[in-house]
């Protein structure tokens, strides 16, 4: 069953704890996906703060990052590329081994992630590895994507789920990709165009899930792990 998990990590166990300590109003929003470079993993992030100069200095001095570069700004937010040093890269590699990050936000209260797992046991494996290293990975909420339910904004058709799971399991969303759309389409016995459209619609649904938290009435029906 395809699963979206909301996860939490304390900043001191992950990244930017020093920067958040120096700039209490600093918020970092990590964009979807992770890129590989010669020094490890990197992300594009949005930075929000009342004091950009202080935040910029704090980010560049933080012991968990490298290659911090401001790219531009829009509507009071600044876009940065941030490279992660080895401990953070390892944590991300473990978390995203068989998963795709939909987004992450960090601030003085810690980090929260939305991660898509094609199979539920992938989440269990990641949590077990973190536990072995005494890192408190909190599983705050789990959504299981269904079909034909009354909350249509969370629903995938059988064909969309099949396409999404095949893409995830074959490493299509990894950077660099492990496969191509053509190869997955051949495996599924459908055209390249049909697969592309199914993935486009599935990603649109997942994007809606990522940016629109459930209402109070829907929350009562979500499976929650303490």
C-alpha cells in the first residue's frame, strides 16, 4: 500500500541546529527531491527570516552544511542551494532509500517531513535504522492512499497507483534516475504517453496532499501512529 508519512526529527539529531539557535525566527522549507553532487547530497530550500544577513551567516557557519549559496528571492523568501555534510547525507539516504521526499520544514522546534513510501515496510525499515543510532524519528501521522473513497482529493485510481509504485520501485524518482519512462511503460504494457499522463495526475494528487493538510473531520479517519 502506497503510504505518505509525516515524520519529525529534532534539529540536534539532523541539521541546522546551530543556525536555528542563532536565528530563532529562521524557517527552512526544503523543496521536493534530493540531488547528488561530488560532496554528498544537496537541496534547494526556501529561507524565511526577519534578518537575512544574520540567517545567511548562520547557515554558512552551521557545522552540518556545505556549499551554501543564495540564488534569489521572491515574496519575502530567499531561495538557497544547500549541500549537506556526511551525517545529514547519511540520514537522508537512509530515510529516502525506498521513498520520495514530498517536502520538509525545519525551524527552532525541529524538522518535519512528508515522505512517500511505495510500501509500508520501507517506513518500518527506515525507522529501525534510526533507532539503532539512537535518533528519535517520530512517526506523527500516516496516510494510506486509497481508491474510490469519499475523500477524492487523496485517492488514486488503480492505474495511477500501479504507475506510481512501478516508478518508485524502479528508481525513476531518484537523482540520477535508475530507469526511464519507456522502460517502465514496457513493463506495464502501456504506451509512454499513457504512463506519463498517469504519473502526472498521480503527482498532482500527491501535491494536493502535501500542501493541503486534512480537515478536522478527515483527521479522525486517518491512521495515526503514536
